[in-house]
C-alpha cells in the first residue's frame, strides 16, 4: 500500500452545534492519535477524504498527513476508523493513528474470493464467507489493501482455514490457524409447504375480539384508578372488594306450593 498525501487543519470547534456547522461548510472533523503526542483535533476537506475512500479498495488508508502550522512537514498515519452517515453514507468523522515507517502495525484487512468453487459449480453447493476480515501484522509499506483467496478447487464440505491463506511478502496473518475463512456447504433443501386447509361451509373463523364502543383501533377506556387485567387473565377483586353476587332464578309458582 502506498501512502497518499492529505491536507489537514487544526480544529478548535468541538461542540455538537459547532461540528454540524463545520460539516455544513464542507469540512469533516477528525482526530489523530499517536504514542509520542497527545490526541489532536483536526479537520479535513470532505471532498478530498471522500475521493480517497472511493478510489481505495478498502478503508485501510495510509496517508502522509500535513497539518497546517505544524512544525513537522508530514506525519505518516493510518486511517483507523471512519464514521458514515447511516442514510446517505457521507463521512462524518475520521480517526487517524500516527505510525512509524519502521514499526510494524496490526490491522484488519478485508478478504476477497476469486473463481467459482467446484462444489458450487458442479454440485449446487453454497459458498459461505465465515470471516470477512483477517488480522495481519507488517510494516506500513507492506500493508495489503485486501487478501485474495482462490476458491476454484473448493468442493462441498471443504473449507479454507486461516493457516491455508497465502500471505503477501512481509505480512504475517494472525489468529487461530484452524478457523475456517470460507467454505462450501451442502445445498439447502427446499422446505415442503403444507397445503392450506379449506374451511367447510358454515364454519366461522374468529379472528378479532369484540370491540367496546370508542374509536377504531383504540384500547377500551379504563376508569380512573381501575387496573386493566392482562390479556388472558381474570380480574381478581382487590382486598375489601366484594364479588358481584348472582341472584337465583325465581321459581315457578307451582313449585312453591310443594
């Protein structure tokens, strides 16, 4: 991965309203972290950082950051995190991590596959991505944009594990070597759909409970202080409350003479 130049500016606006105004003016708030210095608030041009991301295979960007009014000419930094707007995808915030050219870094690198798996082509299997990113350790100059795995020879029931992924020169892939990265699974059997029962003539299907008077869709009104019983529960009289008594039916006059 080659480093790309990027211009940044010191930022003093940190409150929520100020940051919104910053974005409205075409700037993106950012922060740069490093071992040797304290975190510093920055801002970058929204169009410039957007172009860098759109022309990159992944969001693992290596930049030569030149900060205005900074005594250092350039600061080598890795884009550590990018926050996007959930709807339009615009960049909302960027975290940079300052690094050294001679210091190895640990980065999550995306995994891509090439070729059509034999188990998919010949037997109708399903190619499954178990891991979409792998953790690697290397010098900044050796950092790959992505790791490519050829799945052409992969049959049904077979997997390619972390230990089988070929790493580029100077790159060490970290993690349990036995964990699968991609695999080909058996084709999923279609579930049998039970035939719909036909209701006999005269049958009535009860789908709605009787509504009390009031607006459609509204819950029935509850008197003040009265607790509404949960669905399926009987109302239990509170302490001191008498149950409603049911009067016996009047007996016919003929029965009274007996």
